[in-house]
């Protein structure tokens, strides 16, 4: 876009705004965290309906890791940290990690 100011032509670059990339919050299976706690965490922190929470919990149980949700980086980090705090409060060693979502 060009504009004229007292005989000069000024050029302005337009900056394209990109949507922020998404990150996924991963739940990692362990031998101590109960399935009931994982379902509760998914419904409470990640706001999943119970049937979806059960499906995710079973996927984590079978595969060793599963996606709790996809969010912007700040939201993903906040939810993962809240999950870690609640697990620690209840005496569970549940591991939640955040990584970029390439999908």
C-alpha cells in the first residue's frame, strides 16, 4: 500500500497475521494413577464429556500415551500444569506433557 506525503511516496508493508499454532497435551500411562482419576481429570480440567474421557483414558491405557486435547500453547501449558497439580495433590505420578501439534 502506498500513500503520498508532500511529494514523497511512502510504502507500508502489510503484515499477515497467522493463527497461533496448536499444541497437544499428552497423558502418559503409569502403573499407579487410577482410571477413575484420569476420567475425572479429563472431564474437569479438559472439559471432555464422560464418554469421550473414557475413550481417551482407554487409549492411554492401551497405547501408553494419548491426547487429552489440542489448544493454543498458553492454554495447553495451563491445563497440563493444572492436571499435574491435581494429580500430585491426590498422590498420583501422572505425567502430562505439551508438544506442538503437527496435524
